[in-house]
């Protein structure tokens, strides 16, 4: 596998998944959101490479995306529906990103889970960051993070 620019790949993946699955888009790069109520989902994956993927966004942004994804009004969504959508967003982003890698191996994705987060930028292993990008979206910031067990 040739050297991969994970930052560019992550940006293209977020743009594509938000547009096609959530009827939304990014308004460009941003600084990670700190200090507001956020939801974060993370999942592990095995293959070549193996690692973890996380997505974190403000609760208000998650509601907007969930409404678009589910075809519902924001006001009628439950916290459970919004949380499940954040997990599904992490799953779709990770799957889409990994499918773009030119790897001869298949990947096994674990089920995404919501994780509790405090005021850190985004949690996960400190070593082996492959990419972290933050994007301005409607009502907040979406941060996606990719950690790899071995940097390619």
C-alpha cells in the first residue's frame, strides 16, 4: 500500500457521507468544539491497518443530522435516536474511509458505542494518530479521529 494522506481522505469521506446520507454538508474546517454538550461514538476495526475511529459533535448538531437521516422533526427525536444516529454516523464514516484504502485485506468493524467525554478535544489512544479533522456543520462542530495501530 502506498503512503496515504489520511487528512485528505478523512475530509473527502466526511463531505461525502454527510451529503449522501444526512442531506447535510460541512462549512469548512474548524477548531474542535470544547465546552458544549457533545456526543461521541467510537469503534475499533481489524484488518490492515487496524485501529479505532471516533466521531464527536455537539448535541444540537447531532439532532440536526438525526432529523435529516431519519426524516423526522428535530423536536420529535428522542435522546436514544440521536445517540444511535451518532453511532451509525461513526460506522458509516469508518466503513467509507476504510473502503477507500487500497488494501488487499478485508476489515472487521466492531459495533460503535457512545462514550462519555469530558472537556478533552476527543478521546482515544494518544499514540498513532493518523488523522483528526474538525468541520463546521449546522449548529456546531464535527470532529472525526482516526487512530492506527501502525501508521502507514
